[in-house]
């Protein structure tokens, strides 16, 4: 929907076709030189659609938010690789979310063969860089990909953009909450110690235990029926009350949809007007809610990180609240950029709510210690790689 409205605004001479319903094959058979076909990734990965689109010789193919094809084994990635075009362009704010294999797959789309096979890429670059912090290998990779990158940071492009301030808000859990969290942590350590799973399965088990701890930090209701208070919800209420009294508007992000539902119930109870968006919101309704918020309907916008972290212009808000930290700060930054972008007239403040003495603090510490892998290749700073099972285990074991 965002591409539809932006294309109408900036390229009115193009004939914009939203690929979807109706006779899809007929649409493709009748394509003209100035037609712009907009297709969702969800549709692209459907087998029948993928075959149709692969038969067309496109003049230009643009993959926006190209991290959507980062995993080479997915249907989505395979469908993208089969597209034929005279020129290919990808745009992304997070070219590497987890590990270098994702960068390899993006380059396989725009420049097949440049980085060799996955096996040779891992041997020459991924393992030396991620495991051994090999600076020579990193520089070789940087030189190889540099000619194909156009990277402009927001500060270079938008000097007139208002300031952006990030504030970490420490949430002090109540005694009952802390005791409950500690019991969950000890249970996790015991279960993992008794597990005889294979390495791959063990990694997933550790992640599942961490997920439970992270959800408990957000609100005990997400993991138990016990009537425990939520310090994070209390702090959220205080912060929001102050913002609304001073006539500010806020975007509120969480990775957990059921956490958003708790916040939704709180806003209903307080009679605070809001908009809501998660992965189940239909595209047309998503567009309507965005436009409603931009035109003044609602002071708060509740958004799931995955569904609304990209592709939205929400400059009516000047505050962003992240209810729970994500592994990669670049993903959070992309979400914050829904407010801090062209059209924003006021300074933007970003709050991160982090529960003290919990797994959340450790994830935020990783943001500092494990520098963003993308920047290491684009700017030349130090690198981070995948988080090993042992490292994940330490996050749980250290109280």
C-alpha cells in the first residue's frame, strides 16, 4: 500500500498495477512499457504466482525490504531467484540481521556468482570473520561488495531532519515478579542440564527457554495464570500519561502480539484513543489505520515489530516506545524510523523499556558488545556473528 501511494505521488506517469485478484495471467500478458507491477512477498512465494512471474522478462526488478529473502532455503527466496530482469535492485535497512549467509543470498539475487557458492563463501569469509574476527577476510569481502552498494546514512541525506534522542528506561520488577522470574530461570537451567538433545535441537531449546524469560519480563500474564503485577505495564502507563498530557503522540512496538493485546486492554480501560496493527491486519485495513492516525485519529499506535517495522510513514508521532528489546538493534531502529523520516517536523524521542537484572538487560548489552555486522562491512568497524548455543546458555545461567 505504501508503494502504491508513494508511486502515485512521485511517478504519476507510471501505470500502477497492484498484482493480486482477478485474472493474474491476463494482467501479465497485457503488460506495457510504463507498467509498474507491485506484488507482495506473500503472493510471490505462492507456487502458481512464482511460475507466472518467472516467465516474464522484466525490465527492472526491485526488491524492497530485501531482508525478506535472506534465507536461501525458503520458497520466497527461490521464487525471487527465478525472476528474470534486465536490471535488479534491492533496498534494505538491515542487509544482515543474523549472519553473513544472509548477505550472500542477497548478492545471489542481484549479482549471481560474485560471492561464489555458499560453501566457498563460508570458507573464505563467513567462518574467518564471524568465528575468528579475521580483519583481512573482512576487508577482502568489503572490497568485493563495495562497488555494488549505495549507502547513505540518514544524516547525510536529511540534514534538515529533526533530532532523535534515545532513552533507556529501567524497569524495576516487584519482589513477586522477580521471585517468579528467578523460579523460571532456575527451571530453565535444570531442564537444559537434563536435556540430551542434539546440538541443533539444543540450540532451539535454549532459544525457547530464553523466549519464555523474555515474555515474563514483559508481563507475567504471558507465561502464567498467577495474578502477578506487571512493573512494565505500570511504567508504560506513567510514561504514556505524561506524553498525552503534553499533547504528544506515540508509536508503541512489541514483538509479542499477545503483549500488544494486554496494552490494548489497558488503553480501552483508560479510554485512550488508539490505532492497532499486527500481522493479521488486512492490507486495506492497515492502510486505512495508518491514514487515520496520520490525520489525527488516535494518540497511540500499537504495532507488532515484525508487521509494522517497515513500509509505514507515521510522522504524526514524535515518541516511539519499544516495550521489549530485539536481538538486533538495527531492526528496532528501522521500526523507530517510522516516525523519524521525511515529513517529521518535531524532535523524536525513543524510549526502550528494559527490565533490570533480567535477560532483557543482557540482550541490550549484546547491542553494545556485538557491533552491528552490517556496519562492519559498510563502515569498517568491528564485527559480530551468530550467537552460539554456549553464549545463549550463559545469558540464562548468569543470574
